[in-house]
C-alpha cells in the first residue's frame, strides 16, 4: 500500500462537492477538469472545476455551476478552451474556459441521467458521444444543436461510452446489462456484443497501442481485457479490488499498463503482461474514488477525485521507476 510516494501529492479540497470525473487537458500541461456534484449526485447542483498546477500545488482557475450534478467531462480535441460535461437532468453542456460564465450551449435530449461523455480523438471529425440511464447512446456534433443519431440496444443503464483512438467513427459502451458493445456510427448499429461480466459494467477503455484491445471494470470487482477478434474469453483478468470498479484507464505511455479506481477507496496500477500484474495500490482517499486520468503530457502523472471532496494529482512510484 502506498500514498503515492513517487513525489508530492497535490491536493485541492472542494467543500460540498463530490468528484465524479477528472480529465487532463490534451493541450495545456498541468490543466485538469473535474466534474462534481453536491450531495453525492443524488440531489442539488453540479460544478465544473478547472484546475492548474504550480510549484505550491493545485489552484482553482475557474469554476462553473450547473443546476444538476455533473457526472463526466471531456475536453475538445480542436479548441484548448472548450469542454463538454453531462448531468443528472439528461443534458450535455458546452463550456469555454476563456469565458467567466456559461454554458455556451446546452443539449437536452436524453430523458434520464447522462453518465458518460467523450469527444472523438480521430482527426477530421469533431463528434461527441454520450451514454445515459435512458439506455441510449447519442451522437453529437457540438456545432449542431441537436443529436445526429441515437443508438439503441442496451437493455439497462449505460455507464460508459468511449471512442476508439484508432478507428474513426467507432466507439464502445458499457452497461448495467452486463455487456460491452462496439458500435459504428456509419451503420448506426451494434457491431459486437460482448457478455463481459455477470455483473453491471461501470467502465471501459480502449488500449492506446492495440486497436483490438479493450478493458472493462465491473461491480464484480474484476477488470477484464477483451480482444475484439475473439471475444469468447477475456485475454486477461485482474483481481484485487474489494468493491465495484468505477473507472479504468489505459496508459498513454505503456502498452500493457492500466489504472483503475474503485468504491474500495483505492486506485490500483496494473501491468497485465506480468505474472504478478498488480504494480501498486494507492490509498489516499476516504470515500468512493470515481474520477481517474493519466496525463498525456507526463508519463508519470495521474489525477483522481473522490466523494471525500478532494482532487489529487500525483506520481505513483510504479510509473516513476523503469518498467
């Protein structure tokens, strides 16, 4: 167990706000966005927090309030100031950090909570995908006021929607119906259905180095790797968390390294290619840990946020040592 001994932990306390998602800016080193909610997201308003790092720690650059809890956030891939959040009232919000007020635009079509939002990473298309408890995924062009199309097929709430970093127009979704699904925007239908766990799946992510590899994290406390060329069996299973896995992220720098955070209050780092895959367990939160991201700029830097009203940026030991 560790408290991230690889360097000082920078902490920002946000009283009365429970963190749901943290995302590093793809443009500005050290800039972080955090989506948060009052009252654990059950009632009250939400806040988008924009943070910057300096020598002394973390400072709040700007914050924006919304009238319902904010559950996820994604940075624009073509404008360093723009982000999209999603909320408990079924809407998505477009914000500009260069402006003190907002949002610039609100997209309200989902009929229940929107739990996931992701901006496409492939050049030539600026598309956002959202996943909702209304069991649908919606595709958006942020410059258009209404959704481009709606994807149906999941039989329970959708917790996670993530674009492929490799294949244009392809995204994955994870659901309470215990499946991972792969979709193609051109066909508006599901390409692959993977019965990935016998439990609700709260998170999924694509490997940055292998277009066929995804990971799922579920309420059964397990992480499973899936090769889309043969989904009958997982290609790896990682065990160690003691409560539901809330979010999982592949490393942008190491092909076989990933990180996960959980309702067991921990963040764990894994190398699925090793016989003993658990690299490190970080225990520095005192509540459900919901948000997690690995920096695109620094190979060692990680951010997380939790329901203990703190956001943390740190360098875990396992990422500061040679693999």
